[in-house]
């Protein structure tokens, strides 16, 4: 398991600079070991970048908000 965090990306987002946030996210994604099985974007702010990260890295990429929503939907449909 590898974990990455870029405080500059978070600061850019808080300052309203989505473009810098997204660029920094893609730069971090390029550092992921190519032998990894999957990438999980754990922050909601990154969810919209899932396809771009997957395209950039060639690694299956998931976003935790999408996974959470699917699980909630599955639960609600079961009751």
C-alpha cells in the first residue's frame, strides 16, 4: 500500500484554484508504482479526476465517494 498526500493541492483547492489542484493530483498519480493493482482516490475533491488518473497511469482507479454511494444504494435497496 502506498499513500500520497499533497498539502499544496489541498491549499490550492481551498483557495478556489481547482486547476492547480487537479494538476498536482495528476503529478502525484504519476509517482504511483506501476505494479500497483489499483488506485483509490480517498477525498471527495478528487472524485472528478478518477478517469484522468486512470488514463494517466493505466491503473484501475476508484473514488471513495462513488464506492460509498454504491454501497448506500445497495443497502437501501435491500431494506
